[in-house]
């Protein structure tokens, strides 16, 4: 692989105008496709094969309003008044009439007909039903409902609008993301000591992100792609794009400082550091693509979209960087006598400046056992909250407190009960018979359901266009994301055989709440197998790269500690509510159900990324000197600085998405930012050298028979050093 990438680097350098032109042409073509043919983003959660999904698909044909989106207009009377007073009743009736005129609205239910009036007669709910899913409801329709509600306030009523029409807000690019990029530029300038080099790092990454996002958006007319998938692709593509360019460009500048010809230097950097980039990127892509095996379309598009963004970032790093370096030529070399130039030629025996990475490594390995115990103790402590992890999908209760949908959600919970924000739909079906017989069976089913634990209310059966069907709405006594609601869904399903025997009707639980519960259950069931696949993959890949038994085991354990600690901190903030007010988290509750799997997939690749760049230099020093402790210090000498910069950039890019109000993106951004910081600084830069110092020569042992059996990936570019056509005395990436 190293030889192939070396040739690619040479070719991109020579044909730099063509390479840059191809990338810009592809970017322009994709942007044109998006502007002309782009479809809509779809944030609908589906669980193929699940009971709730089968029933929902059936109802979408026979009673589209039932599984469709809904809006709730919540009316609250002034203090000392009742909502049933004549003037207020007239205002509500007028609002109902106006709401029926809004685009796409299928049905508007007056509270006098539905009985949606609170016990204290201060609050009423007008239910607006759509025959389409929330992703298909146009913004103009929601705006008209909101305007209609505001008109009612002229009559003295307080109104808030909520419901399932308020979903994820789509792609987010705002001040916090721009600040993240600015901080990344500052980190690059400090790392390189050069504005030109910093700009060179950012430009290929931004072009790659543009191509990745435009390519993903161009697929929306053909594939179902969620706004969360696009946001995650943006977040991950920007972070790894800058990092991958940083790794190759920093290697190139080190070689330029040692006098290597620019053309040969960029080719060698592409062959060595580029090999590590390809390996690290491949691990991220595999882990993200593996999300598709879980069988949830929403998660599949998320994983494949993010994997595509990482693939584009890798391609940009190994082609655009050599091309851009060709335009810059020798101007990328550090100025003679500068600190960057002296660092490039620094060795442990030289008179050059002692780097911070050297000082840190020596301090860490001075008492390796104490370091290992301290780091493991900290990470295990941070992991403890993860034992209380609860998974669910967010609803309007996770929205900012000032948002209309959150106010409506809270008012309904207070006045009607939390279960009214997440009703369950029970589809009752008879094998044959008239509509009257089906209605009778539906009524008997409703009576059975009323006797179940945690049921607040059961509404009368509703007929569908299929005479054998009826739909019963069940109001739980608990919130949609409560464990008690999940238990109620399980109880209804457990009671299905008895209900069928006594009423003759088969039952299926569905609705948004039931679908969300089924999504969370499937993700929970998939979590441990997914972890096993990822950890097993890391053991095999790292064994091939470093020809060692201990290093893969140590890397896998460190990865698990990083995931556990970041999950623990995320649960402490979002589920337990620790520091929630200080950090602007609007509510506490279960963690987003797909967060653990996304975190594992992304963090796995990034952990392998840092592991390769840190340990490859140590291994090369070990091959040359056979001195374990000296190999650790010299191997980490230059790579510490690069990995520090890469981790800081990752952190600020992910953290830039944390201020968003999107309940799906906010916890993912926090978990990824914390996970990167923990894995880079505590695990890779502290625990790894301490463990290697503790085990000494044993860290590099691999049985001879296994060494012959495993293929040599040559991530470090050893084959390039053996090549006779050029003189390559420079150390390998990370040395």
C-alpha cells in the first residue's frame, strides 16, 4: 500500500492542476445536481419486521390520519376563568374552523367532541391530524396553524402549538460551527507556525466536506436520507478531514526541514503518513458501515452517509494534499532556525529543543504502574454512570424550554397527564365479519385494555376503511420515554393471546411511541454484538499492523475505557441532569437510543487513528534500537504534537455542534467531543506509553508462527525505505 500511495503522491504533485480541477469540477457538478434534483430529507423512524411497523404500514392505507403527523393547539384560560366559558368556547370553535383550512390538514378535532378538556376546566386541546408523516408536512402548513393559534390569543386565551410535526430541524451551520473552524485554524497555525501551512490543511478538508455533503444531498431523490445523517456527515467529515490532512502535511514539512526535495518529500509523506490515514479511515468506514446490519433504515443511512464523508476525506488527503503541496513547493518548509525547523531534526541525543511531548512521555513512564492505576481508576470512575443507562428517542419534552412545542408538552403533562403526549394505538383486527361485528370486538378489546396497569384512559374504537379493523387509542399514565410506558407496551402484547381468545380480535400496538420503543429495544439488543465485532476487528487489525499481541489487547481495553467514560459523562449530564443548567441542556431523561452505537463506531476509528500514529513511531524505534524505554520516548517525540493538535481540532469541531437545540445532535456532539479528548489525552498519550514502559520488551512480542500467518499491511512504509531508487533516511510517521 505504501508504494502505491507513494506513486499516487508523485502523480498528484506532477499533475496538480488536473487533480485540483477534477475535485472542483466534481464539487460544482454535485452542487448543480443538488440545486436541480434534490429531494426532501426524511427523519422518519422505521423498524422493518417489528409489530409496530407492520400495524403502522397497514393503518397508513386504511386510516392515514391515525399514523400520520399531528399538531396540538393547547388553549389555557386566564387565571380565575374556565376554558368552557362562552367567549372562550367561541374563540376555540373559530380556531378549529380556521385550522381546517390549513394546507395538508386531514382532520381537526374540537375538544368538545374529543373530551380533551382538563379536569380543572382551565385547558383544552385541539387535535390537528395530517394524512402524511411529519417529514412530509410542509413548513407553510405548520406556520399557518401557529398563526391561527396566535389569533386566538386576541380573545384572551394563551396558546401553544406542539405535536409530532416538530421534528429535527435539519442541517445546522451556525455561529458555533464557524467558531469551531476558527479555533481549528488557530490550532493549525500554532502547530505549524505558518499561516500558509494552516491554510493548506484547511482547504483540502473543506473541499472534501463540500463534495461529501453535496454527494449525500444529491442522493435524496433516490434514497431516504435523514437530516441527522447529513449533520453527522458534516460533523465527522470536517473533523477527520482536517486531521488527515494535518497528519500528511506535518510529515511533509518535517522532511522539507531536513532538506528533502519537495516532490520526493510529498510522495514519501503520502506513502507513509498517507498509509496510516488510509488504514485509520478504513477502520472508521468499516465501523460506520456496520451500522447497516442492525436493520434500522434511519441508522443505516446515518452510518453509510458518515462513512461516505470519511471516504471522501481520505481521498482528499491522499490526492489534494500532494497537489496543493505542488503549488506551494518549498515555501511550506519551516524557516531555517525556527522552532518548527529545530523540532523536525530533534532527537533525544541532539541539542535541539526538548519538546513538550518528550517531557510528558518521560514523566508518564517515570512511574508507569502508578500512571496506569491512576488513569484506569479515573476512567472506571467516569464509566460508573453508564450502568444506569436508559435508551429512548427524544420527543418535544427534550426541546428548549422557550420553544412552543416544549410549552405545549409541559402543559399537557401537567393538566392531562404525561401519557397524553405519547398515546398508544392498538389495532384490533377480526378475520371476517361486518363493520358492526368489528366495532363490537373493538369495544371488548378496549374494556380489556382499560384493566391493564398504567393505563390512564382508553378512547372508544375508531373505524377504518377496512371493515375488519378498528383502532383503540390508549393513554398511558406515564411519559412516552418512561420505562413504565415500555412495560405497558409489553403488557399489551403479552395479553394479545387472551384478548384474541375472548374477543376474536388480534391486536397490534403501534403509533409513534410504540415505534420509538421498538427502535430503542432493537438498538439495545444490537449493542453488545456490535461492540464484540468492533473490538474483535481492532484486535485483528492492530495485530497485523504492529506485529504484537499486547498492543492490540491494550488498544482494545483502552478503547472500551474511552467509550465507557464518555458514555458515563453523557449519562451524568443528559440523564441525571448534572450541570444541565450550566451547560444549557433543556431537560434530563433517557439517552438517545442510537448514541452508544454511533459513539462506538466513530470513536473506534479515531482511537485506531491515534494508536497508529503514536505507536508506529515507537515500533520503528524498537526495530532499530531494541531499547524499549528509549523507543517509547523517541517514537512519541514528534507524533505527540501532531496527535495533540488533531485531537484538539476534533474536539472543537464536535463541540461546535453542542450548542444546537436539536435533541438528536446535541448529545452525540457532546459524547464525541468528550470521547475524543479522553481517548487522545488519557488513553493514547498517557496510558499507552505507561503500559509499554511497564511491560518492556514483552510489548513487542508476537509468536513466530502467527507472524508468518498474518499479512503485512506495511502501514509504516517500511517497503519505501527498502526501495533502491531513492534515498529515504527519514524516520517513519510519528517518529
